[in-house]
C-alpha cells in the first residue's frame, strides 16, 4: 500500500503551505501558498540570500521616498519567493496582498494588479498566480473586480459559511477556509479536547464543501491552517488542501489506509443557498464571535510579519 500522502494525492490536489524551496522540491506539491509570515521565514533561508541582496540593490536605485522604497523592496522579495516556487511546482503560487490593505478595496485592487504585473515582468504568466486577499467585505469586493479582469484570487482567512458564500458570489476562483485556527478558538473557549471527527474546523470546511457541491458552485475549496495530520485526513477528498511541510512529511511516513471523506457525489442534505449584501454580511460576522475574532487576529498577525519584513529591508537598505 502507498503512504497516506500518495493516497491523498489521488483524491485531492496537494498544496504546500511554505516558501521553503528545498521542502517544495522534496515533497513535489502541485501548488504553493505563501503569506507574509512564510515570506519572512523564506528570506531568512540561505537559498534566498542572493534574492535579498538583489532586491536591496534594486531598491537603492529607485527614486522613491524611504517608506515607499522599503515597501517596494519587500514587495520585490515576495515576488522573488513566488517566482522561485513557480519554477518548481507545475501549478499555482499564491501571493498575498498587504494585510494592512484588508479594509481598502481600491488599494487592494491596485496591489493585486501590481503583483500580477511584477510576475509578468519576470516571465510568470497570470494563470500561474493566485492573488490572496483577506475575506473582509472590502477584500471580497476587490476580488470581484480582479476576477473580472482575469486575475484569479485566493480568498484567505475564511472562518464561516457567510464569508465562503460571499466569496463565491463574487466569483472568487478559490477559497481557503481555515481549520486549525477555528479549533484553537474552540479549545480556548471550552477547554475541550476534540477528535478530528469532532473538530469544529473540520466540520466547518466539510459543510462549506458539501454546500458548494450541492449548489453547483464552481469556486475551489482549499482547506488550510492545519494543526494535525488527523485534520488533514478528515478532509481527504476536498478539492485542495494546503499543508505545511512537517505534516506532509508525517503523512508520507504513514503507511496506513486513507479513507476518502469528501466527494462531490455525496454532499448530502445541505441548507438552501443564501446570498449576502453588505449589511447581511456584516451582521452575520457580528453574530459569529469566533469568525470575527479570528479574522481580525489573522490580519493583525500578517500585518505584524509584513512590518518585520519591512524592518529587515530597512536595515539592509541603511
């Protein structure tokens, strides 16, 4: 019998949640996802030393004010990581719009266009890239515009069905409903220990997947933010799963049988399809303390790591 990672590949598109080039080469995912946290980790690796030097030298040659120069170099580094990953994986690379733009639709649209232009200038076509946007109301509206321009989006930091539905209604190519961060919230607030079958993050993604399939929604569902291999196994069959190298290695070492848990043919009974205007969306978020808290926390965390990346760049420029 093949290991669980190989069994998973037969039913789900495996995506690596990392900027670690060597791990990607070894694990051979189809796609890669990055975010400010992963880019910050990546540029600290020896294989990106030359890219860091190149970006800094490029930045010094730009006629920009200090803050704009620092931001431009940080952006260039994120693209450098993405370009390197695109040369290894056959599929898509996700690159995130700055977290501090999460509540600014027009700025998010402009940044998404800039990211695509930067990739195309370096020989990577837009059909290889996903623009990651936080699933705020403003981020969803930005995705709607970008999708209309042929720029596919990965909607991240999804914690409930209203976010998922609003993203699908906006025509988003892909959504990333989180698993582990939902579990974290429930463990903190209940003190309980959850099995993978009881895991509220797993249940959330299953419900979103089943609803999308039952209603013929084409948006890709990609489970994300895993705390254990058990959570991954509980979502086997999902369209895509983005998984850390450590958990991919764990699955590769496990020779047990992996049961398919999700299938478009067995979605079962699901609630009637809803739609959300801005007022209904904001009310649904207001009524979901977990989703509101984890979305805000996620944006703050990514913004903090973006600030750390920019601080590193500022030091090098100086």
